């Protein structure tokens, strides 16, 4: 298995990632730390998962450049200002300077893209 995938513009994404849905509190923090120790480099979270702070604590002890962090914006936050506030909130909760991949968690048919 390839360890990473390359996009057309040569952006690298780790092929294997840890999803953190349903992980909360210490369990989330410890699971993310253990996954990184085992070699995971892609960590997937979302504001909807209510664990961005725990993910932030877990990744804090590692070089941010070695990790690929994905989070998501919820479907009712797709207007420009809401989207921006949501992304900024995720940055603050994870105490990180950047997010590698920011996804729309669920489409909202009432808001055109």
C-alpha cells in the first residue's frame, strides 16, 4: 500500500488516517496519541464530533508539519461569514495555526456552492 496519495498539483495526503468520530475526552486524546506513535499521520475530526480540543492536545507534542489534520464545517455554516467563523473556531479549539484539509461535512441543498 502506498503511504501517501498525491493530487494533480502534487499535494501529499497520508493514505491511512484515523477518524475520531465518537471519541471523547481522555479516550480521544489517548487514542490520537497512540495512533501517531504507531505511525498515523492523518487525523480526521470535526466540530460535529465535539473533540477538536482533545485532538489539539494530542497533536501538540508532535511536529505539526509531520501531521495532516482534517476537520469539517457543518452544513448550517456554509455562508461566508459562518464558514469563516467555523474554521477559525476549529483552529482555536485545536490550538493550531493551520488545517490541512477543511471539508463541508454535509451538503445543504438550500445554500448553493
